[in-house]
C-alpha cells in the first residue's frame, strides 16, 4: 500500500492553468452580443488572446463565424484587432438619419 508523503500534494505544486474556452462558450458569447473583438472575448472568458484566437480560427475554418480586421483609434492611439460575428448575423442599422433612396 502506497502512502503519500507529508506536505503539499502534487496538484498543489503545479502552476495554475487557465481554462481554455470551449467552442460552445465562444459561440454563446457571440450569440448573446452579436459581434465581439478578440480582446473582448478574451476578457469575458478569462484566457489569453492567443488562445481565444486559436479557437476562433478553428470556428472560422468551419464557416460558423466571420472574421474581420478592425482598426480603431482610442485616445489617439491606433488599436488593431479582429472582429468576430456569427455567420448570417447582420448588425443593427446605425442610429441617425438614413439616406433617401434615389427616385
């Protein structure tokens, strides 16, 4: 019979592991919010942007989501990111006056 040595267990000695977001978590987030930046998805799931991008690339390869390159300027600083949304989802029209159709 094996007896564990005194002290912390092996699991307590290992570094903490960030949970990898499942494809279902990401799809649910996109369904709830419509479209999200990769950084927003990473913040909501609590994992690094690189891991989120990896999962999103897998989803984009299947055609479940659409990827767009996006450049924003926040406080005069250029911020490049990737925008994701569900395939077939159309963003709501922008607020304000609409152009009159010709005719």
